[in-house]
C-alpha cells in the first residue's frame, strides 16, 4: 500500500466525507489566509477522523505559499 504524499487536484483527500483536492484548493483560494481549521469550517474536510490534516495542510501550502503562519479570518 502506498501513501499519497502529494494529493492531486481530483484525488479524494478526506475519505470520511469524500472531499477532493479540488474542493480544498477552491476553498483555500477563496480565503485570505487559509488554515486547516478554515478549510474544516468551509468544506467539512478533516472533521472526521482527522487523518487528512497533513494532506490538507500540504494543499494549502501549495495553493497559498507564505512565509508566516496564517490565521483564520472566517468566524
């Protein structure tokens, strides 16, 4: 069994809720400063078993590279 280290756009990232990489990238692109917590609020991804948090973080970093750690702006 291989581990998907860099999820592709159409790959399922959150298996609990069947959220794809493209859904996460779309949400990250719409946010000023996306975080895993923001993606969880917007898409529901990562709210189940939390095993996908690392993959979500990687997609955010690829979508919105930043030198500092962003904070969530969604309430």
